[in-house]
């Protein structure tokens, strides 16, 4: 392999996933720090605050299991259809390339026969 190809492969399969994980973890840490900061400020201002109710209100509403499963089903169907389309396109492309190569070899064989 060439050096450039190696760099591209390393960038795609090593650096890119590492950067994505780092960004997601940094975002989650920032979100947690902000929530803690808001909670501390609320506690400082109102000492009679019910912390359990406050944190329940502060948390994002969670989705039901049915909604999560339907989302997974939707994405699974989308990617399955996408994969089948790519497979069909590659099959058609392969047939076209195969016929072009066969025609090319036929032309080369005839050219070679008549050139001698």
C-alpha cells in the first residue's frame, strides 16, 4: 500500500471514531456540569427546595419502550432498503462492466487477428 492510502485508512478507521467518541463524551460532561451548576445555584437560593422533585423536573422526559423499539425498527428498515439498493446498483454496475470488458477483449482479439 502507498503511504497516502495508509494515512487515509488510519484517518477513517482510527482517528475519526476516536474524535467522535471524544466529542460525545465532552458534550455529556458539559451537560452534566451545567446541570450540577444549576442545581447548586437552586440549592443556594432556596434551602427548602425538594431536591428529588427538582431533579425529576430537570431530567428530560424519557421515551417509552415502544417508541424506542419503533425508532429502531424504522432505522433498521431504512438501512435495509438502502443496503438492498446499493447491492442492486453494484450488481447492475458489475454486469455493465463485465459486458464492457468482454466487448473490449473481443475487440482486442479481432484487432490482434487482423493486425498480423
